[in-house]
């Protein structure tokens, strides 16, 4: 789990590096297409059934649309804001899921969860109030897109939890998101402007790292781990992804990291810990 969360934190750095050489829309399409082909090949090799009628087609399309929108916002956000700020905004996802499940699925929140939610949103407020780590005049716009990506990520989770997708195989669920997002976003390429920027081996390597290693490999490893270890125990590692992303953004990209960013990171991480400890208590 430490290796996985480190990889997901490094993925945020790779996304920003890929944006240097490629249009964010093209990154979104290529990332999903390459990973989709690899995951489909994995399923064929392992004999995993994908095409049986199980009532997941419509919710699968919806989940794929949300998935594609999420990563469009993430990659465009990184054109304006830093990896640290983007990651903190995107990783508010668990708290939007809490709110959605409370109001839409009837899953009532405990006092501890509400406290975790308040801590997380205090962290978000700190990010928006922090002027020292701004990367430019449009950084706040990038932060808003990152926050929107976290909301779409949460919406995807709620669609999965409330439909037949909850009973679908992990590989099929991932393929819905990859295939639908690639197909639906591809037409936007004609409106995206220049598809390449400052092409380099580093930008191409960053794109391939995301598609081949992060999506096609670590996601499958994640599903493997989820089947073999208690979910409550795994959830305690959730706060490590934004920690690694913030630190790696500063170390590898030289991004400005102010004391408010670290305070925001601490508040969001504390919120995640409270929420996850609440989940373990129920189990």
C-alpha cells in the first residue's frame, strides 16, 4: 500500500510533466486508450468475462463520462496550479462521497465523520487563502478545477455504489471508465487547439508511466490487494497519496510550498484518518 500510494502521488507529478509536451485533452484520451487496451488484454489472458448482460451498461457509461470529465479537469488544472494545490483539491473526494451518501443513499454520518469533514474543508479554505504557493495569476482557477475533479470522482463512486456496478468485476468496472472516457473525449480533440507542445522524451515517458504503470498496473494490483486484505485496514493508507504528491511536487518540480500548504495537508489528512477510524469502528 505504501508503494501504491507513492505511485499515485508520483502520478500527479507525471501528469504535470506530460502537459509540457501534450495537450491535456490528448493526454486524457491516450492515457485511457493505452491503459484500456492493456487491461482488456489482461482480461483475455486470464479468461475474465466482460460481455455478459448484467444490467451495468447504462451506469457504466455514466461512470465513464464522469471519469473522463474528472481527468480532463485534473490535467487542465495542472496547467494553472501546482501539483500540491491540485492534489489537495482532488483528494477532497472522500468527503464529497460522505455528503452524497448521507443525502442520496441514506448512509447517516457519525459525529466523528462530521468532524473529519469539517477538518478537511478547513484545509481546503487554507489552500485558497494561501497566496505564497500560487504559481500564477490563474492558479485559483486551477484550484477550482481540481476541486471539481474531486467532486466528479465522488460522483463516480456514488454511481458505482448505487447501481449494479457495485456487483461487477473490478476489471470490467475499470474498462467501462477507460473505454467510455476515451471514446467520448476523443471528439474534443478537434476543439482542443494544438495537440502537442514542447515534445520531449520526458513528457512522453510521463504519459506512458501514467497509462502503463499507474492505470494498467497499479489499479490491478490495488484490486488484488483489496480482495486479500481487510478494507478497513487499507483505508488507513488513504492520506499518504496527498502527502507524497505534495512532497514530490516540491522536490522534483521545485514548486513553492508554504506553511499553509503543510497545514492544509495536515487538516485534510486528519479528516481522512477520523473518517477511516470511524469506518473501522463499525466493522
